């Protein structure tokens, strides 16, 4: 077999992993974020000031926010269930140290601290969990697209061939979910007076970078005969095209139907698509082609997975729009967000029950078809990760109240109550000293240039695969390559952020 055939076989015919293992893996990013925040608060407690060195800030962020994820999906994957326990114990130890060493004049009964925490008002202009969710999906995807070509990356984490739940299968749906959370339909005010179809032209124009990237990827892959897994999206299709078309189709549907009913449109679309899969020959066509022998004749036949899975991805996008609208409802206090977390937990339970029923009554999860179980699975796990990030933010807010003046980048700001602001004629004023912290955060850096970050990851992944025999790499060499690859990408984002450069011209 040629090197190209070996690499294609290396990522083919896989069956995914268990839902429990994926859930355990999803707890790692929030725990890493919590650990970073607690370390910064502890540093402030000892030194009386935040970390001021950009070099040390970048190093801390990379070592705490990114490096553990690289280890967990490679050499530490056999003990993936123990890693969250170890990280949680480490965070508990740091919190205990903070609680016992806070300034004597700030000491107060624990009950009083809890009451003050519940009444605390949070900056209503920003929900950090959404930003962190989107950044971490990008980071995890960037790690996986290169790590999957190394033998240390477990085959069960790679994309499943037909049925199954691989970690990379979830990444595809999570990208759709994250994009929908911040789409124009969510960010626009519900009382806007703009005509419903006025934004369609802007949406059509805004997706041209995705289409350009899709064309560029297609031409580059074909020209250098780069290895590709045809059954993922087809011969000519790729995920950039899927992102562009889903966004356009969703904008059209949201111009026709009220956006607060987006979840109804999503349910109708997903159920109808599943009925077609179950009652017609559509499933056989997707899996085996028009002649039943995996033919790739004609554009539709050649790209059947990418084209027909659009219905499932569109349903995920519309349901995620509903989640975004729900998140942006007015909630200014911690108590309001604790109630929101309770509602999120109920939604998660409902989705898990629905997922089990869907798999029992229809078929297993299939990213290749983007069937109803796949849509339900993606939404359940994305809400789980989002809920973890919200819980992490609230835990850091509580800890910041223990150490007055401490701050954590990309974490909720505690602000003066609304009545107090009106009384003094001022806007939302942060209680802590947060002015420079946003400049010293890897998450903010990646968030400013997310598309560039993903594009650089794809380019560097291709370069590594061309220059290195990844399949036969040893563990130490693999870890060095993955760390260098991620650090270079993060460093570029960090430098651009430090110079306040945003490469966006559409």
C-alpha cells in the first residue's frame, strides 16, 4: 500500500467510543479553565496584583488550558476517567488554600459569603461561557485533526465509519452549535424593526470566506493527492461547504418562521428526515450509492454524505439558535443563572432520555447520515459542555468574592446593582480590577481570530503529514510535534491579539 492508502486506512472503518467516555472527556476543558482561574486568584492573593508579564501569561495559559488536553487524547487516554478526578482534587486544594489565606479583614461567615454570592450582579453584556465554548471547540478540533494521524490517538476517538460516537464526530456538530449561538438572528434584538429578508443578502455575502476555504481545500487536496476519507462528506464536498450552506438555509428559514419557534422547525426537520431514512431507500443510497456498490457517479452520488447530511446539521443549527436566544434572556444576578443551570439540567435529562428512545426505536447515532439520534446526541453533549462552563464561571465568581480585587480573564465581571448604577448615573462598572486582564488571555486571543486559527491548524496539519511519517511515530516524538504545532498556532494568535489585529474583512 502507498503512504496515502495507509493513512486513509488508518482513519477508516472505525466504530467510536462510549457516551460515558466522551462525557468524561468533556469535563476536562472546564476543569482546566477552573484550575487556571484559581491559580491566578491565588497569585493575586500572594502578590496583591495580577500577572503582568505577557510571556508568563501565555505560558501559563498554554500549559494549563491546552497541554492537558493534548496528553488526555494521547498517552493518558487509557486513564481518561481518572484525569477529571485528579484535576478536580487539585482545584479543590487550590480553593482550600485561597479560602484559608484570604485577608483577615475580608473574613466573613461562610453563610454570609454564600448570600452575597447569590445576590451578586453579573455583567449582562457578556456571557463568557459562550466565548469559551466556541474557543475550546476550535482548540479541541485543531488538536484532533492532527493527532488522529498518530498511533497514540486512540482509534475509538476518531470519526466512526457509519454508526458510532467518536470524539471527532461530536466536534463536527459542536462547530455548528457554536456558530448558531452567536449568529445574527440571535444577536439581533427581538424588537428589531428591520424587514425579515433584509439580512439575507448580508448572510449570503458573509459566507464567502467559508466557500473560498472549501474550494481552496478541495483544490489543494486533489492537487497534491493528500489522503482523504471519502465517506465523510464525499469526493468534492467538505465541512466548509456544509457550514456555509447550513448558515444560508437557516437564515432563509428564520426569515420565514419566527425565530423564537426555531426549535419547532428543528424538530420537524429532524423527524421528517429520519422518517425518510427509515421508510425509503434514502439510507441505502447514502451508505451504498445509487447502484448499491458504493458508486460515485455524478455529483449527487459522489457527494451524497455531505449533501444529504445538511438536513441534520440544519436541524442542529436551528435548535442551537433557540439555545442562544434562551441564554441571552435578561439575567443579571447569580441567582438567575443558578436557576438557568437548573433548567439546563432538566433539558439535558430530557435529551438523554430522547437519545435512548431514538436509538432504541430507529437506529444508532450516525454522523455520516446526520440522523435524528446524531442530532439529539450533539445537542445533549453540547449543552453538557456549555453547562460545565457556566458552572465554572460561577465558581470563579464565588472565589473572586473571597479575594477582593482579584480578576480572571474571560470570566464574568461582578458589577454594581442596576439601581445603584441608575442612582449614580453610570453604566456597568466592574467591582474588581479587570482592566488589563483581557489583554493577557489566550482564550481572548483565539476568539478574535477563530477562523484564522482553524485555517492555520488545517495548513499546519497538512504540512506535518507531508513531511512526517505520522503512522510510525513514537510517543515522545508525537507529543513534541503536537505541542509545537499547537504552541505555534496559539503564539500567532497571541501576537495578533497583543497588536490588536483582527484579520476579518467581510
